[in-house]
C-alpha cells in the first residue's frame, strides 16, 4: 500500500511539474528600419565572427528608432555561419536594457533578472527569447538592412 501511495505521489508530482507556461513577448511594437555598413560601422566589429554591437543612436544610418525606450538594437555576426542577426536590446521578461557579456561568445545579459541570452542560439534563455528582426543583405554583401519581420 505504501509503495502504491509513493508511486502515485511521484507520478502526480512529475505531471504537475512538467507543465510549461506559454511564453509571451512583452516588448511593445516599435518600428525598426536602419542600415549597417560592415566596414565602417561599430569600429568594424561585425567583420569578424562573434562580433556584436548595440546601436547607440536612433539615427543610425537612416534609422527611425532605437527600439523600446531607446535600449538599442543588438546586431551580431554568427560564429558558426557567415550570417548576421539582429535582436531587440530589451529583456523580454522585465523590459530592462541588455548589456553585452562578452562579444566573443555572443551573449547578452539583463542586469535586472540576470538572464543570459545566447545570440548564437536564436536569442534563447530558458523559455524566453529575444525579439528578433529581419536582416536583408545587400547585393555586394558589404551592408545589410535591419527591419521588423
């Protein structure tokens, strides 16, 4: 009898603990549209794999926005492929500004909730994900445009 009771409680615990909350992106919509020139912008940091930068100016090459509360947009060059990515510079959990942990490993951190987001892994941190933006490369591959999806 005691074994059945223990098995039942264990099963019940596993069922209740495995439920996943649906993650929601809390960042309000902000229009993003600007261009990045690889050889001149961000001190050429995006010319090397693993390079990451956060826009610091709302007027970055024709830009109309720096994202939510001017937190900036994170732009990076992937380590494992010759591609680029762009994410909101805002933590999707508590809406605070993100900081670069180490540009060589493509990670950013929220100083408020202490989550570390992996830019190489689609901006994931647990079940939370950074808000991503679309990258459109130029014909010459010397620049790209960052826009909303």
